[in-house]
């Protein structure tokens, strides 16, 4: 395929190209740069995504033309879906011939958006470019795209149609973009990779400028061969800075880098749901509805709607998002089996207000996750106990409490039956008077009484920074930091007077909890970190390490100012330091300014 960049002699286009080249070459800002702009756990920028909890993934591309089967010259058939080019060793020329016949003329953006809305999904993420390098929008960067290399109507733009329909319906739109590229000849060779990177930056600028996505969902960041993938953590840091410079409010997943806790705004477990809230980073689990991401005509192993509902509840109950996938066929039609299951999930959410157990809900904190279902905590503090395994008659639903609180009322949504609540052992017994309302999940709403949190009036901690990594001599800079939330990455430091490598930092003052609880303090650091509370070492991550999470627990009293000291050392390479807390009453977050005092 011919490859080119728009060569404009001046004006906005030329400026954009220059910016893309600068980004691709990794222009650095120098010491004093901090890339942490907010706390993704609490920021207004991420609020819509954290509240929505439920989105639609769409895998759709040139591979859809084969519908999961490739017939080799010898007559044998190889099966795969979105990986069919690589896994079935389809010759490049043959794959290009197949793509030239791709005609998704039946793709109906309004129907897709309507299906998402009916399912209760509030955002859509669609593959703009998968590993085969084929662009699903009319990119000017090359001709390997749906407009220039297909049988599709050249006057149609699927991404534009989807954006228009999504905006009209109040649905957010995001784009998946693969870093790994099997088709571009410049990708695998380290000498020519900068040329590929330049085109990648130009394509991402097109996507942001032309379609204004709410998020970018990267993929293909892992070490691999055939072709060799040398994407590095530094490449990821540069790319994240670049796309966020195009749109500061953009959400980016952790696969922009190397899928680590310091990469992007949220983590991306795949085909699994974590056992509990993830330390250090919000998360979203993507899953298939059958066994493939792209369309495979032979795959009819569809997950039942009840499993999807339970996955959704499990995700929300652990403060995560759920992103199930649909894969349109070669004509752009969404399989009826996908639509039917998603519609069933939407019906469950709408019935009796059960969606309140998901939308805007999160980790309960107050109770342990029970074996008979999931428990979430709603916007107004109520608990939603979603029962997926209804007890035998006369048997209670037991909740194990993690802290002191009271249940002041209970009702089964969609039923007039009474629910008796009694203290029992390490928690509470719930005894509904009737049976389940819905076999997928029956929701018991619990009104609870908890202590009022004591808001602080702090302004942050005293911060001192040394231009060496051993706290020697006088600090090179002293200030008040609103929080310990820093991502200096490869190019930055706390101050222009401090180098990007070999520096140290110390934050001191006091921390004032809102509730009396056992708190978990979490550090996200590279290279070393230590945290003391009231003189006790709570987190000891003093061994030099790459980006990682460390935790420690301590009992704190509401309203009391507990002494805190945080030491951090940067040796070389990346620099990250974040301090978070959580407790049964306190959702995980960066310890906020209001609860920190420098004196």
C-alpha cells in the first residue's frame, strides 16, 4: 500500500505534522515537568466513565471480511478471527485482496447505538485500527483504509456515522488503536520505526481532531515477534503525553505503555474480573460474548445473559467497569445472539430500578463480598445486595461486616415482601419473606447508618527535594504539595533545580482521617518509597524497584491529626510517587489536600 503524509506548505496542517514529528521523536520538557494532572479515582475528567460502569466494545475491521475462516491454496481451512492474518499465515498480498472485497454496507450506526442504549451501556469503544494496520476511517496518512482499499461506498465514513449517532443518543465514543502493526513495513525495523511512529502520531491526531473521542483504548504494546514489537515504556510515556496534549480531558488506558499501574488512567484486565478493587489504578474488564473478538461464523458458544449480568455486578462491586464485545460480520451486521443477550441485560437493569446497583455504584467497603452474590454501594450510601444464589427457605443471607454500621431498612426491589434484618455473629442476617424476583439476580436494597465523615481543612504536606538520591545537605527546593501524586516519568523532576535522575524527596506533616477505621495506605512508586504514621513504618518499599504497588495498614482515629512522613528516592530511569488510602468507609483515592497538614 502507498504510504504518505499530507505535505502542506504552511497553515494548521503543517503545524500539526510538525507537532506529530516532535511527539514521535520524544521531545522532552526537562526537569520540573510533572505529568500527573489529577487523581483518576476522583477527577471530574474521569467521572462519567466511573459512573457509567458499562460500555460496549466493537471489534470490526478488514479481518471481518473472512468471517473467521481462511481457505489455503491446498484447500485446508484455518480458523481464527481478528488475528487470522497472523495465526493463519495469510500472505500479505492475499490479505490485501480479501480487504479489497470488504463491503460493510449493512453497518447501521444508529442501530448499534440504540442496542448499546437499550442494554444500559453508556459508552462505546470501536476498533479504529487493529493489529493488521487497517484503518476504519478515511485516513490521509495511507491508503490502507476502508475508504481507499475496499468495496465500501467511498462517500460513507463509519466512524463519523457512529460519532453522530452516539452524540445524538448521549453515548460517549472511544477508539481502540493498535500500536503493533503487522502490515506497515517500517514497524519491525528499529532503523525505520521512527517513520512508522510519525505516521501513527499523525493518525491519532486525525482521530482526535476529526471525531473528538472521549477516550483512546490502546493495544498491542507487548513484546512479540512476527513482526518484532519493540514498544517501550518510554515510547508509551511519550505517546500518552502527546495524545493528552491534543485533548487534555482524554481518557487513556494502560496499554498506551506496558500495561502497568503507572501507565494511562485505568487498567485493562482481559477475560477476567479481579477478586476485589485494584490497588493504585481504576480498572475496566473487557470480555467476549462468545469465544472471539472479531466475527467468526462458526462460533455459537454464547454466554448466557445471566452470566453477563453477574459479570456486570461483579465489576461494579469491585469498583470496576465492564466492557463486553460485539463483532459485526463482513456486511457490518451485528449477530442477533449478541443483541439478544445485551437486550436482556438492559431489561434486567431497567426492571424495578435494579440498575442502581450498577450505575454510579462501587465497592461496598462496609461488608465482605458474600458467596451468594455481589454487594455494591450506591450514590447515596445505600447498599445493594444482588443475590444470584437465592437461599433455601428458612436460610438467611449473611453479610460479614468490615466495620461498625447499622442497617436501618431493607426491601427486595420489585417485590412487596418483607426482609427481616438481625445482628448475627460477625455481621448481619437478611431473611426475605419470599422468593427471588429475577433468576439472573434479585436485588435487596439496604438503608444503612454510618458515622458522618469529618472533613478537614488542610492545604497539603511540607515537601522538600534534594538534588541527590540520599537526602544529603540542604534541600534544593521546598514547598507545600497539595498531595503526593507525581508522575515525573523519564524527563521530569520536582523542580527545575532538581535533575531528572538521582534525586530524593520527603513529605512531612500530619494526616487527618474522616472516619475511625483501619486504613490501607498504598504507594505507587519507582524507585523506593517509605511511609511512617505516628513514627511507625507502615509501607516499606525501600528496595530499588520498577513501577509497583506497595501497601500497609494502620488504625486511625477520625479527626485526629496523625503524624506522617513519606520518603522517596529516584535513582534512574522513570520517576513515580503516589500516596493513596482506603478503608471500609473510605473509597480508594489519592490522599487529598483537605486531609493533609504541613505543620
